[in-house]
């Protein structure tokens, strides 16, 4: 079984969606599946493909220090973290409400090797090269200061460490781009400017020694080695 297939299997332990956001991200509710279809031009299986791809670079026997920023509700990360029993996991988010949901999910899933910290990705409260892996799921399209986010996630990652994750990129699906402009930006959920698949690969290649970037419709997923 490939690492991606192992991660897809881990998502079977997800449990029920805690709310609209969880259902939209996973396609586990009717409304969530409709959002995936009409906003993101995806099926539930498409979403699972990029979500598993975002974690694929983390080996199943990973035992180092891992930072996730932002953790959000933990709906995409906790099923994977449950399998990383020897890792030291730190989850950070600016929103205490989102982080509270993630903490609740960690308790429900009996994940004990994890800490939660409220903080800003633009000013991470960690020393240089503190982590063996940094994960960022669906955060960079929302961060207001993307340059600081790129530099801070790079700063706290050890040399030889893994940077992986996923987020929205423009230019891959016209309908999604239109929805982002009309609703997501105006509501404050997303903050321009946005990368394209090409610009993201170019940016990451200037920072990291090895880079892979793929996409499923308008979501790019990536894995980098510092």
C-alpha cells in the first residue's frame, strides 16, 4: 500500500462532521458535497486525493517534531496525526474558536502527543529550526501577509526538514476563481494575491532543495525538502 493510500485509509477514522466547514472540506454532508461540486468542481474522491497528497511526504514512522499552522478544526489533520504515535505535534491557529474544535477532535480521537498554541503565522513563537516538519493545510490563501508566512514557516523548519500542505491557487478552474472573487474575498475568508500552480512551484523552488507541486482543480498540494 502506498503512503497516499495509507493516509486515505486513515480518514476512515474521521467520525462525524462538527459543522458546515468540516462537511465542506470532506464532502461528508449533502451540503458539503454540493459545495465541492459547484464551487470547487470536485467530487469527494477528488478532495481526498489532494488531502492525502498534502500529507504524503510524512513517513508513517515519523518520530520528530511537527508543526501544523493553521490547524483549523483539525478535520483534515487529526486522522493522520492519530497514526503518528511517536511524533511531537504542535498545532497553532490564530482563531481560538477553530482551535477549540481541533482540541475537541483530538480528545475524541484519543490523540495525546499534541499541544495547541494560539498564535500568528506571521510571527511564529518558536526558535529557528525548531521542527522536523511543517504542515500548512488551506491556510496560505487566507493569510493576509503571505510573504511573512512563507518566511516564518521556512525559518522554524530544520535543514533537511519537510514542508508540505495545500491551498487554493488561481487559474486552474474558471468557475472556482469566479466564486472566490464574488464571495470568498468579499466575505474575508480569502485574501489576495493568490499563487498559480506555476508561480507556487517557482517560489518554493527558490527556497527549498527539492520541490513537488501537484493540483486537483484549484487546490495545489506540495511537498518540499529544506
